[in-house]
C-alpha cells in the first residue's frame, strides 16, 4: 500500500506518487521507502535466525565446516581454506547486513537519510566480495570437470548481480527521497 502522506515546504509539495520514488523492484509497485522498510524487515528476520543458528552450532561445538559439505569432498588445501574463509565471511556479512537493515528502518522512521548510507556501502562491498568467492566456486566446478553446471551457475550469478543492482538502486532512491524530505522540513531548499 503506497504512502500517501505528502510533505510540504513553503510553496512546493513532495509528491509521493512521483515516478522517481516508485520502487524499482519488479515484485512491487509501492513507494521506495515502503519497499526499503519491507526488505529491511525481511533482512533483520532472516539474519536473526541465521545468527541464532550459528550461535547454537558454536554452543554445540559443531565445526562450522559442516555448513559447507563441499569442503569435505575437495582434496585441495587452497579450496578448503577459501571455503572456511567464505563461511566466516558469510557469518560476518549476515551480522553486518542485519545491523545496516536496522539502520535503514531507523533512518526511514526518523527521516535521517545518512542512516541509509551504510546499507548502500555494505551492499556494494559485499557484492564485490561475493564476486571473488563466486569466482572461486566457479573455478572449483571447472576443476571437478562439471562443465554442465557452469551455464546455470553463471546465469544464477548474473541474476544475483541484477538483483543486487536493484537493491542498491532502491536504497539510493530511498536516500534521495529522505534527503529531499529532510531538506524541505529544514527549509534548506528554496524555490528558484
């Protein structure tokens, strides 16, 4: 359901129906801040569950390598090391994404655009890190002579790149909207 509230300045109203502030994700046609709030709630929920599972595994003294069964099958020390680093990177990523998602909710609720910047930066940085580790996974598949899996894997990788781009764009549009609202509320923007 779109947010119909308008913010007024001295002579201009910020229109929530402006196409610039429509969500760019193909799954919805709502306001960009509503979409950012919704995805932040999903990230916080899923991240919290993942963190609880990791805490339970650590408390049970189960090695985290259980999470990656492929590391058990590979004979190469390099791939086992990268796999272990990948698991710890994912755990850290989940914690950081959960925190930045909470900042997105806080920033939208309090109209603080700068609170969305960590989500933008973290999404971009983890995207770059993910490219490296996905490249290692593709190399692992190529060394195991599973060339039939390479085409679906590349397609999934490209789909992931596209979805990440949409999320970065959603957070940036939310930032722009909140910045405009904040400027209007502070009367920092004057008509020409």
